[in-house]
C-alpha cells in the first residue's frame, strides 16, 4: 500500500548528504534483527567516508523480488529521515545507499539500539523490578540496584517518547503505529521512536484520510481511525496512551484475549477503557484517560505530555 502522503514524499528532494557508497556498507545478513513480509532489518556496519571509522548500525532492506511499491516505500522512508533532521529520541539515519545500486538494492542504515524493543525489554525486566509506588504515592529509591529497572525508568521513557513525538509532530509526521514494540532502547537505555515504515508525512494537511490497509494495529488505534481510517497527530496521542498502559504494566498485552470485532469499537464508543495498570499512579492513569478522549481535540498535545512527565520525574528524583 502506498498512501497519498507517500506520493507527496516522493516529490521531495532526496538529501544526498547521507548517501554512502555500497563498498562502505557491511551487511551481516545472518544477524537478523527483525523481519517482515517485504522488509528485513539486519546488523551491519558502515565505514564513514570522513575518517574511515566503522560504526555499528541496523540495516533495513527490501527482500529481493518483491513488488516495486516496497522499494518506493523504503525510498520514501529514507527521504523522510533525511528531510526531518536529527533528534535524540528517534532512531536516526546514519547513511543510505540508493544510487550505487547492485542487484537493485536499497540500504538504509540507522542507529543501532543494543537493548532491543521496549516491550520485550519490559517483559524481561519484570523479575527484579523496583516498584516505587507506595500507598498510591511515588517514593524516592532507597538504594540503587545495579541493572534493576524501577518506576522512575518507566516515567523517563514516557517523557522521552513524548519528546520524540513532539519533534515528529513539529515536522508534520504521523507515526500511525506507535506502540512499545516500535520503541527501541540504546545501550544506555535511552528510548528512541522507530519504524517509520508506516509513518506519513503531511504537507499542508493537518490529517488525511487513508483507505484499505491490512493488517491494522487495532488495539492501539483511536476511535476515529477505527471508524473511518482517519489518522492525525491526535490519533498518535491515543496510541501513546496505549503505549503508556503497556509501559506501566511492564509489557502486558492490552485487551488480552480479544479478537477484532465491531463490538470492540462499540465498547470504546460506549466509554469502555483499559483499566489502571499495576505500576501506574492515579496521576499517570489520568493522563492515559485524557489520551483516550473520544473527542480528539480534547486529547493533550505531546509537548504537554512531555511537560507532565517532566513534572512527575522531578517528584521522584
Ligand atoms: N531492530 C530493528 N531496528 C533495530 C535497531 N535500529 N537497532 C537494534 N535492533 C533493531
């Protein structure tokens, strides 16, 4: 599927500042980090033309022999990344090979995030997790336990992700698939927003209507997205609320055991929402509920969410 916004991106100039010759790309095809139906992410390295240094990267490519539209989609992803600029809380581009094409490849190298995705990391951290909530209030940590994850980390990631989303929204980028599985952690456990594969850049439009796309991340989708495929920065805020729920439940699956049906949408319209996750305070759960406001204009903006979490972080530091 290529949406109308993708067509708009293709009309954008490609910033060749990031173009790196094929011979400086090292692609380790046996070290698979992730794979989809048409794309694959593997470990790799690129040698910087400036000083010959080798940098570890994640390399995204399209599988050979797939439809041309997927090459176009990856190319537009490269364009989005080169056009929007860098931010500490997004997975930034390191380089790309789009011109010096051998076997009609496109290679996109992005920052390597050693600790993998936030959902799996949270699940692995359940044992040894330091809950800082007592009697509904956040308490400072009595002692730092080396390697243990605590409530403060959950708050810091929430803040970092809101910060990254505020940046993306300032560039008119709609992520459209914001979820813990699409947040990556660096070696030093900094959260970065990943997977612009589905992202859409808006030109002068504040949102746009998209039809027919399967499969859909329905548990993370706002009411208006489920109803009529209406995506906007404010529908990303809804998804961010579900991401918060995943974070403060240490990687639980939202709406466990449910399958897609119209009943699900009807329940949301009737006001049914996810219940407060185990490791959230009332204040944090109230923020989730604000993100799940049926009226998209009533949902908080990402800069507000960032400020709120900065406030919570200050309380627990
Ligand atoms: N999996 C997908 N993208 C990745 C990245 N940038 N770093 C590490 N693992 C990944």
